[in-house]
């Protein structure tokens, strides 16, 4: 009798728990209507400002439109022409080369600074504030300031010091102008990357380093065998986000070289905008569509690399 009563009690308890779990799951799945009300304006604005113009642009990429007036369909003509256009290929080559170089420079500098600014040094809070300042300055203003430095101050200093290779501006050298663009872009991009690395380093438990020190691991070993593996997720997100951002480089390049000398530093974004202004609307819309597909593929790569990481 006692066993039967106990079994019945257990069954009733299980039923109550199961029912409660179902109610909790049903409650979690429910979305309050007010959320949709607040989401609606954003969806409307995004659709009208981004989605609709994008769809219209893709549509006109299959035409011979110059942006106004009459037009007619020409199929894949614009897309086929893109892959045999030296100017387009040069812009993609420069954009990807510049993006890869800048990603490496930015992440190396930002990571080393983050390690220094999370160590036991004095005034690290004030130093963090100073290093973040470039992030809040407009890119075009930064570009014009550095344009003056590269074109006037540095050549003058090189002439005074008797250093021949500094006497001429990097911006006037078709083979080295990209170096100046990487330097200026990195100067502005390092702070944002730095903040993410600082967050990653601060999330590493101090006990891990204490245990490593007890085992006799030096600072270099702790960096390579503990710090870097534990912040690998932050490295991935910085590399992917940085690369996507640098692919859209425009304002700094305009302020420094305006795509010159010649077209040696003309990015894809500059090529597209110049085409819009020059009457190649449909042709550059095809270029923009290809560029959009590249950005989507990079975003999918980012999702696949960061999915399942606990760091984010």
C-alpha cells in the first residue's frame, strides 16, 4: 500500500513538473505584440532605404541605363565586361591587397597594445582613453591632416636630415602610395580593434596565469600558450570585421590620394561612385552587385567561424 502511494505521488509530481515545463517553454516562445510595434518602423525604414534601392539597382545592372532617360535590357553584358576590364580588376586587386595588409597591421598593433594596457602599468586607464581618440575623428579630416604631413612635413624633415627616400612624398609614388593609406587607415582603425582585444584579455581568469607561473611558465610562454588560444575568438571576429570594413575604404583614400597617382590606389567603392557620376550607372551597378555578393560570402564565413564560440 505504501509503495503504491509513493508511486502515485511520484507520478503526480512528474506530471506537475512536466506541465510546468511546458508552460515555461510556451511562455518563452511567446513574443509580446509590443515588440513588433517597435520593430515595425525600423523594418519600414530599412526596406525603403536599403532593400528597395538595392533591388532596383540589381535590376538596372541588366540594362544599359546611364541613370536617367531611356534604357533597354542587355542581359549579362555588363557582368561579362567586368571580368575583362583592367580598371575593374585593378581596383579589386588593390582593395583586397590593401585590406589584407591593413588587417594584419591593425590586429598586430592592437593586440600588443591590449596586452600592454591590461598589464600592471601605471596610468593605463588614461592611456586607454588616449589611444581611443582616433576612432572618434572623421576619416576625411584624418586623411587631409596626414596628406599635409606626407606632402610637406615629412619631405621637409627628410631633406633636413639628409634622407633621400623621405624627400619625396609617398603619395606621389605609384608603388608606395598604398603604404601611406595603410598607415593612416590603421591609425584610425586600431582603437576599435584594441577595445575588443582588451575585453577579451580581461575575460581570461587570473587564476590561469597564476597556475602557469607556479608551473614555471614565463611571460612569453603565457602569451603564446594561454593568452592567444583563449582570445582566439576575438582574433577571428576582429579579422573578419576589419576585412569587411576595409573593403569599403573610401573617405581616407579620397583625402590622401583621390585614387592616384593615376588609378593605382583606386578602390572598388571609388570606382563604383566615379562610374555613377560618369554615366556608367548600369555597368557600375553590376560591379556593385558583384561586390555585394563578395561581402555576403565574407559574412557567411564570419558566421561559420564564430558560431558556437562562447566568447560572444
